[in-house]
């Protein structure tokens, strides 16, 4: 009993006093995570250059081709062994980070860090249509978790440091510090507070500083869009948003079906052999679909492909991306889906240009609209998408059109209740696990923050009227500038920030309750 009271006291005292300490820790996490992710990004860039050289040499020296396929088979076997050793490196890694944030899983940080680094390097380096951003986010998060474990931080602080690491990972991967902050808050932490915002900003900015010292100050996509879209073309922005929303539904649905098909293959090695061997075939026949597709986006701005070639490129890139990710190989979907969005934007531009000459010179505009809209439709994080595209292209002059296309593309899949891709992947992950197995209580208590939204079920209700999970205790309620300990008869008001103390075993249930009762707007009238 005394040990439990001591744990609660330590957690509360640390929570009250660590805002500025957390900023300093965010800087440290950002620096260390930045070094890890930059190292991963540097190795990937070297591997991609080596891949291009090997494929070019193989086209003129066909005797090399059998040896390359042998290497692909061996690589697939190594990746399969790595997943057997540490299963949480599968896919992008973002659902795994989200699962840890809600207390559903607790992977070994150093095993994930080492296995993800090697597995991601082999998968992406061999040409699978995967991106570096998902692995970078997981690498950053696990680096932060390692820092927390080595310095013996409490669980609540560890969750915040993991958010900082995830933010640093995206920032270093794309030289996008603001998008790193927004994604970590919008998708990973799913909550805004001064502690989270300030620490993730410190971490993200530090990681970006580390990245720019290695890769330079240029944006990730080195093309300039100087012309603004005329107001007369804004109708096409809306139509493009509808198209992107529909294709986003198609992508998420096909991804789920592809994963189902791969799960029917009993041996993991066979699952990986399929995309690895396809990468070898495409490498010598149609190399445009290999890798994340960074150079492909810049190539699209040259306006040298006809609409038929663009349609072929979209279909092949779409299918190969689904196969690569659906197999479970370590790698992300950020960059491939951004590339698919860019191709959709190019196709739409070619189609409307054939009808009217008023679109001349707007190809770059439609490319970034396609990227932002497709990201919004699939990931359902429109603010992150808008800022990410702006930072990656080095310009913030197109926020209005980017916002319009992202909003429309968001609404279409939401209307048909198509789940966001990372929620879909997280649910799939958790159904394969017994959450209690990974979140057995070790005496740790966790502080969870929540906000009472206008129109939510909790608005106007007493604390005692809400069915809180067992072993939960409301320890603080912040209303404006006032903070007090709520009682059972305390009525919850819109804008209230609540802090709940709970055991790790019920953290997932608490997050679900906060989401459904406190942070979801109910249209029907309350009884």
C-alpha cells in the first residue's frame, strides 16, 4: 500500500513540476532521435543510389541479373527472420506507436530500434514501394522510449517523450518540423496541452536542425510553384477533392483486402518473397514504381508524360504499393501515397488542359493539391497534410487551395464511414494481440489528460454520472485559470481540461471513453 501511494505521489509531483524540464528533455530526445533518423535516411539515400547503379549496370550486363535476384531472396529471408525476432517492426510502425500510447502494447525498445533499422533499410533499399517516414517515426519514438527507460522516467512522462520522439522522427525524415509537431499531436498523442506542445516543438525543431546540417537547407521536393491558381479554377479544386476522396476510399479498402490475402499465406518468408521478387522484375522492366517515389514527383513536374502513361504509372504504383505494404515488410506509406496523389493531380491536369488552355502553367499546383488531398483522404489528418506539403515544397503561398482540396477529400470518406488508415491498421494490430499480455500492471500509475468538447455527451453531466473504468480517479479539473479537485457532484463544462489517474491496465479503456464521451460531438439532444 505504501509503495502504491509512493508511486502515485511521485507521478503527481512530477506532473506538476516538469513542464520546463520536459522542454529540455524534448531537446535531448530531438537531438538523439534526429541523429538516429538522419543516419537511417543517409543509409537509405546511399542504398537508393546503389540500386539505380546496379539496375543500370544489369541492363547492359545481363549476367548480373540472376545474382541480383538471389540477393533479393536472401534479403526477404533476413527480413522474415527479423520479424520473427521482433514482430512489432512490421509495416510503418505508426500503429505500433499509437498502440503503445494507449497502453495496449509494450515492445522492447532496443529490439525494435535495431530490427527496424535493418529491416527498413533492406526493404526500401531493395526497391519495395515503401516510404521512410513510418520507420523514422517509430525509430524516433523508440529512441525516446530508450531515453526514458535509461533515465527511469515515470510512465506519464515516458508517453510524452515518445510523442516527442515521433515528432522528431517525421521532422528529420522530411525536414518538416511544424508537420512533425502537428502529426504527433493530431495522430499520435491525440490531445493538445502546453506540456505536449512545447516539448514536441523543442524536439521537432532540434531534429530538423540536425537533419539540415547533414542534408542542407533545401526542401525535400526541389521544385518551385510560382503561379497562383486563378479564382476561376477553384471549382476544379473542389472536383479534384471529390476524386481524391473517392480514390482514398479505394486505397484503404484495397489495403485491408490485400492484408487479408497475405495473412492466408502460412509462411512469412513466402509473403516477403512476393514483393521482393516483384521489385526485381520491375527494376529491369518498369523502374518508375520502385521505392517511395521521391524522384518521381520531381519528374512529374517536367510535364513529359502523356495521360495514358500517367494512368499506367498510377495503376502499377498503386498495386505495387499495396503489395509491398500488405506483405508486412518494414516501411511506411506516407511517401508512396503522396506520390500517388501527385500522379492523380497530374492526370487531372492533363484531362482539363485538353478542354481549356486556361490551365497552362498550373501542373505544379495540381501536383501539390493531389498530394495534400490524397493524404487527407487516407490518413484523415488534413492540417498535417497541408503543412507537410507546404514545408516539403518550401512555400506557404497555396494554403487556401490546399485547405479546400483537403477539406473536400476528408469529407468524402468520412461520409461513408471509411476508417482512417492508421486507425484501421491499429485495430488490425490489436485484434492479433491480447492487450492484457502487453500491459500487465507493474505498479505504475499513468496520468491521462482529456478535454470536454462542446456538444459532447459529457457536457453538463456530473462526474459521478459517467461510467469511468475501474481504478480511475479524477485528480484535477482545470477551468480557465482555476484548477481544483473535482467531486462526484461536479458538473463538467465545455472547455474543461481533466486529468485522470489510472493503472496501465485500463489506460486503453480510458482513452476510448474520453474519445467517445468527452471528445465526440453528439447531434442528438441529451435526456
